[in-house]
């Protein structure tokens, strides 16, 4: 399946919403080499009086493997007891000290959650301004120097072509933020030229740069064009049909965009690839929307059809901020059955042995299923139990 940037951007929102415990776990496992080879992670845990004796031998063995530079030293190999002892030790350390002192990481190595926090917990879409020194290449060929790994976006200026040799994720300013944060003493901070574009984005505040920024997926950028800034006005460069320049000057970016939209409104992606249909039809928000119809005594088939009728044809910030939704009722109905079966199986696991019918009955009552749908759900659940 092709890369789904909308899904990835929504994942990024969840990633930046992690609590401190999850962030520490992410740091240890995403940057395991730094965690083990630098600082004093294992040594400090061994010195911690709260570390039980049963975990000390295992942690000592891991420490010896690290000192002997053995490739098979991995945190994932620790027993639950040793992992728990390590987690409890780290729980008493401030989050930033885990990165700076325990792992001895430089700011350029930080995970993105250590360098940024969300300004909006929902996916946005709109006009953005990107400063660059490669305007002609971008206008002619599109963006080609992004960062594909979302975790490596904390600081990108130092990254070489091994990280930035292909289209990927990049930073830009919103129209409202650029005048305040993108200019310094009347000049653009990050490049001599400006690119105007329209794209879905995650809106963050970058702690290390002390400014709000927008993260977007470069191949999804549309209406890309060069604009100018002369220190006083924004310039919309145009050529008439005879090739003569017909530039227009604007006091604000909003005025420039308003003029541009009069003749060239943003165009949503007209393509509807199979993976887009699959993404929309199986999106958790779409499934939850459909489930609400079950509570109103609609069958799964009718719930899927009504959901498709109401959502299809327009973008949705919670699902896909750029492309019109294309929910397939048959795919969605299958997801509804999966969701109900999952809930029934969770009940089976919680209830006493032999109470399968009761576990299924709770789901039947909750969703007001008729006899035919009840029989179908029972068959699905029993099939899972046999497997």
C-alpha cells in the first residue's frame, strides 16, 4: 500500500500527545543505542536501592554486554521484572534529564516530542509560506528535500542528503505567523525567497526555535508558486499573455491569497486511489460515526450506507483534510462487524468460562441487533474462538 500522509500526520498528533511515561519508553526504544552506550542508564539503575535483587543480575549482565560492545544487547530482551525496575528508576528522573544526562543526547538528536508541542490537536489544512533558496527547483519540480522520518524533525538544518534527499516532511509558517516569526529585521530568516503552497498540516510550537510552525507532507502540497517580499510589501508575480510582467503588491499575505483565490482557488486532489478508499472506509472516526447509528436501532448495513451518504464528497479535518471522503459502504460494514466481534471477544475474556452467549448478548443488547444480525455476530465470534 502506498504511503498515507494523512494517516501519518494524524499519527504525529498522537505521538506529540504522549504522556511522560510513554515519552521515556519511546526514547529508550527508538534511541536504544544512545540509551545503552552513553551516560549511566544501567549503572544508575543498579545503584538505585529500589531495584530488586532479582533484577540486578539481569541488568548487570546487560551492562557487561554493552561494555563488551556486543551487538545482541537489547532492552527488549529484559524480563518484565527487570524492565519494570528500569521503568521505576526512570520515573523518578525529570524527562529532560533522561535525554540530557541519562542518554547524553545532543539537541540535534532529540525526538520531535522533546522539541515541540501541539498548538492544535486536530489536523489543519490551508495556505502556508515556506522560505527557501531553491525556489526555481521547487516551482519546476516540486519539493524534493524533505525528511521522511517524522521522528527526525526536531532539528533539520544539520541533516544531510542521507535524510533529506527525497520528498518528505517539511516546515512552513501559516499566513498569520510568517510576518511575526518568519521575518527578522525585515528579511526572511530561512531563505531569500518565499514559496506559497496549500496543504494539510500539523500545527506545532517548536521549543528549540521558539516559534509556531506547520509540518506538512511535501508531495501533498498544491498550488505551489513563488511570491516575493521587498521589505514593505508582498509581491504576486504574474505575466500577461504577451509575457510582460504584471506584478501586484499587497500589504498582507491574506490580501495576496484572496486575490489569488479569485482566479486560482485551491484544488483538491481529483484522484481517488484504492488506498484512499481503504483509508477512509477503515478510519476509526468513520467507524465510530457509523456505530452511532446502531444505537439508533439501525442495522450494520444501513449504518454503513447512511455514514457514506453523509460523509462522502467533502474533506473532513478529523479524517482527511485535503481529499473529499470516499467511504465504501461494504468495506465500512465489514469494519463495523469487526468492531462488534472485538467487543464480544473482550467480554468473553472477562466473563466466567462457559458464558460466551452472555458475552455476545451484551453486545447484541448494546447495539439493538435483530435476530439475523445476532446470528451472524454469534457465528463470527465462535469462529474466532475456534481459531
